[in-house]
C-alpha cells in the first residue's frame, strides 16, 4: 500500500498518466489483497511487537481491501474525483486504507493512535472533495471537528491507562492492570471510559453518532460507501483487540458499559431510520444500529462472540457495498 501510494502520487504529475491512476489504485489494492491472502494463517508480531499479524487482522484487512477496490471502481465518473484531481483523490484513498490495515494490526498504544490518524485525516479531505456542493464541504468540516474531538478523547484515555499500567503494549498493559488494586483505580477506570467514547465516535456508536447522517449524506457517494464499511471494520477490529487483550483483566468493569452502548445504538439506529427521506441518511442510521449488534459480540468477551461478530461484519460489508452501489447509479 505504501509503494502504491508513492507510485500514484508520482504518476499524477505526468499528464499522460493521470487517466491511469484509477487503474494503478485498483492494482495496488488487489496486490495488497493477494499478499494478505498469501499470509493468511500466519501469526507473528512485527515492528518491535507494535503490530500483530493474525487471523483477526488478516480477515478484517481482506474486508477493508475488498471495500477499497469496489469504492475505487464506484469512483469512475465521480465529479468529486475530477474536481479534487484524480491523483490526489486516489492517493488519499490509499493512505486511508493503509491506516485501516495498520489499525487492524495495532498491538501498541502508539501504533494504534498513529494508524487511527492515518485512517482519519485523508477521509476528512475526501468528504469535502466535491467542492461545488456546499453539503460536501460541510460534511468534511463536520467530520474534521467531531473526528478531532473523538481522537483527543481517545488519546486522553490512552494516557490515563498508560499512567495506571505503566506500559504501552497491549499484553504489557494487561499484565499491569492485573496487579492488586488496579480494578478500583479511578485513573484507569476513567481512561477506559474515555477510550470507549473515542472508539465509539469512529465506529458510529450511539450516542456518539451525531455526525454520521450528515457526513454520509454530504460526502461523495463512493466515499460514503468506503467509510460506511471499511472504517467501521477497522474500528471494530481495534475495539476487539484493545478491550479483550489490553483490558481483559477489567472485563467486569467495562462489559456493562459496552452493553449499554450496544443497546442505545440499536434503538437509536432503528428508530432514527424510520422517518428518513434520504436513502444515504437511512443507510447511516442502519450502520449505527448494525454497530450496536456487532459490539454485542465483544461484550460477551469470548472467542465465540468474536467469531460471530466478524462473521456478521463480513455480511454487513457485502450488503452495504451492494446498497451503496445502487445509490451511485444516476
């Protein structure tokens, strides 16, 4: 993905290659997809144990890359791509995808936050690429503001957990939180709550979903499709890894909180969709409800729950890509 990003950026400088950047982007995603499938079944730590390649990261990376391929194909003829410059548009898409794949593998607080920002910052720009529509510019601005609040909340929560555990690696955090007295440490408990809030912003979980319908409606439809499935898949992957690995010793402290978020998200998403007259807004509320169903798989804190959640996520990705493909049709 990094090599493809560099090639697309350099190719867009030459007039003769500008028309080929879409094909180069598709080739980049397909090559990355083939490499992930080739590594399927591999379980190993990378980059000084800051990343982890395993079944979870590979499975969700496949979903993300399939979503990216389809979003690239849906962008053919998209006015936003021409207005922003196709090279810049596709480069931003590759950069965001790279952040998503890294987020599925993150096993350290630092790699988690870097991957999250690499995921988010290109999407802020992509939402506002249809510069002749006020709604698109508004969507990019809203996503920037709310996304920044979510990132800041997450970062403060990670800092508090680091203060309590004395570690940044997920396994080391679990060991630190397993020491006597940590279960009642207010610093750690507040940090867990702030991390849950920050991740809920990214995964569009109610009541931290307010940005979702407006951004989905205003953003170019291929970008909305990409955000609706790939961003949610990456966010739920880090939800699983952080809460079940790093915060495993505190499961009795956070399971009720996540259960409440799941229930609220299911209710708000399904009820909110009832009176929508915009298809994209209705799909946004559908995504909010689906996020609640998927978080329920994390609440049980078992391997069976994770397997069920990933299976549900795969079905969600395929169905939403199909739905947004219909919306793209003029």
